[in-house]
C-alpha cells in the first residue's frame, strides 16, 4: 500500500525578510498535510497564516527544501523525500520535512 495518502507534519521556516517587524526571520509554521499535497496548496495554507498586510509580502516567497532545492507549484511534498515510501520517523530523521520560505 502506497504512503502517498498518509499525513505527515511539515515545517516551513522563514529564511529571510525585507521587514523583520512584518515577517520574522526564523519563525516556523507547522502543517499536518498528506504526502501528496501539491506545493501550491501548502503555500496557500502558509499564506493564510498571515494578516492582510503581510500576505502581500509573503506571496512573493518561494519554498526550498532543506537541501536548497527550489520547489515549484506542481511538485508534491514527497518529491523531496529520498524514499517516498519511508516511514515518518526516517523522513523526520533526515530533516526532509523542513522547508524554507525564501524571498528571492
């Protein structure tokens, strides 16, 4: 049985900012989503965490994996995993559920 429908907790960390009072560098946001969630969906959940002023700025951010591989809207979360069928614990141990929001 494939694990792509399983839920997993992912973390998005703010990597940089133009205004630290508006968007705090280093702040983490956790989401419990399915492994086959598209990056564009994850970004929508992430954007929803901010008030209207910060939303305009956060929409300019791009997600990267911990290995600094850029993630595009049609990627899915498990695209980042070394082994998409690995257990949650193995994936967490390799820090593959950590994503960085970077303003480029």
